[in-house]
């Protein structure tokens, strides 16, 4: 797992961003990802973060389910366009 912290100056907000969370395929579907998310939440809170963010791909249904189980809520939509 990889988490970064960002202070938003003038707003008294620090957010932690989950950049990567990876479980080796042979260990997936055992609750490890959810335990990692809980650890990230606890560590972020202890480190002074007031908000936890994480992104996943539209096609990554397993990651979406993990985020739902970890009680994340969708908050924005990103768009991409391939430039030819």
C-alpha cells in the first residue's frame, strides 16, 4: 500500500490519498484488502488527516466493492479522452 498526505493551506484540512493498495492474487478474497484499508484509515487519523481519498478504475469492480465495504462514498467523476 502507498498513501500520500496533503495539507490544504488556509482550510485546516489534511487529506490522505490511497495511491496503491495491492494484494497478491493468491491471497485475494480473504479480507486482507479490507484490513489494509482499516489500517490506512487508523494510521491516517493518527497522523492528523481529516479526509481519506482513494480512486479506482471504472472497470475495476473488485476495487469498487472493497471501497464500498470500507465505507468510501463516490464523490466525483473523472473523464478521459485518448488523443490520436
